[in-house]
């Protein structure tokens, strides 16, 4: 076989829809089960009638029900995907803040992506799935930047995923971060309500900038800031005054905290995209080798009981020691 054509799956197979998948659209159900298969091909096999639910044809927006039998035809996957399947992510567990049958909350370390993609072969979710082969359902509820540490929620049931994502979308959660910024943040500067605009650099890397309310592509973004403490300048070490902030986001935009704080002239210490590069080099010499942004507190309603949950992830050692 021509290597460029890919590697065929052995045969058609039948998958029984379980309770966690009940109510999903057929296209989303297939995308989850046919990992590595292009979405265009998923829609093609649905339209052609090769996918069957209980032996009958179905459309992409058909909702699967518990107990349904879904026929998946043999599909080709690329050699890259086959290679990835043959060498999966290393199994890894992460420090737990909460776990029950509905949700898992972990304290994500800095330097670990939440999922694979964009040059990263695997992330937290792939490692968790490898560590828990018996788990039928593990999905990210939200995301954190790779260099941000702190609280990350993973749903263990589809009902929990949709319920928690609804809370995030409706801004019913409380998300507060700890950020160390350069300079002395003014105590009266408590709200940043400035739209953000996403764009791409010539090399395709994603960036965000503040914009005006008139920008049709601007997204309203609201950040609340409270000063926790001021760090005095250390002239002998070449370090300026800094401020440790509690930052609560009311909207969850890409790079929102980083861009909002930088736009006020107080970039996050260690931020290699929006911070002060000269200061970043200096703090590295004093032991801070990452961005000082940590998802510290998260409040939400439990997806099953409805009770209010408040989680805390204290500063990791490399951040706590720098401000001590």
C-alpha cells in the first residue's frame, strides 16, 4: 500500500452507546471514537450511509441514546496518527484537590499543556487517560495556558461536563489567579474593562491585544484586580518593585489576564509573550524560571448536588520562594 494513503482499520465495528454518551450528536460521538480521522471524512461516511444506528441510516445531528448500536465503518488513519497510537502519552497522575464520581480537580504544574496539539504531542488529559484505562469518560472542562499552574477541572461524566461548561459560559463560576507583576499596582485600579482582539503573527503563532469598543472583532473582557502585597525594589539584585495581585476574571478570553495587566504597564513577571524581556532575564538569575501566574481559587456549583464548591491551590514552591 502507498504509505501516503494511510493505514486501514481492520473492519467495521459496533459500539454500544453508554449513559455518558447519551444525548450527543452523532457527528460529535464519531469524532470522539474515530480519533485522528479528519472531520471532513467523518461527515462523508455519515452522508454515505456507512454509519448506522440500530442498522438504520442517520444524519449528523441525530442524537444517540443509551443502548443504541452504532456501526463504524473501516476508516483510514494517517501514519502520523498510527504512530501516535503506537506510542501513547506516558501515564501520569497529578496532585488532586477533589475527586468523586462526577468531577476531578487537579493542581496542574507549569510547563504541561492541558492537551496535545500545536506542536505538543500530549498533555494533561492524554496522560490522565493513560493512567486510568478503566475510565470511560475523562474530558477537560476548561483550559489553562501551558505555563500557568493551578486548578484544572476534568469531568468524569458527560452530564458533569455539560453542566460545568454551562456555568463557565454563563459566568457563574469564580476564577481567581495570583499574578506577580512589575511595578507598584495602584490600589484604586480595580477593574479593567477593555475589549481584546485575537490575531496571528506571520509564523502563525497566536497573539492577543487590547482594542477599542468600536472594533467589530473585539471581545468584551472584564478583569478585577486586588493588591495582595507589594514587594519592595531590591537594587543590589537589580530587581524593581513588584506587586502580587489577586486577579478575578469575569470573562474567559485567550491570554486575558496577561494582556490586560500588560496593557496597564504592569506585565506579569516571567511572561515571555507580553512581559518585560529584560526583567525576565534578571528574575531567572534569582530562581524564577517560569511565568508567575497561578490559578489559585475556583468556585462553582457541583454538577450533581448543586452545592457550592470552593477549591484552593496554594502557590507552588518555585513561586512561593521567590516572593518570600
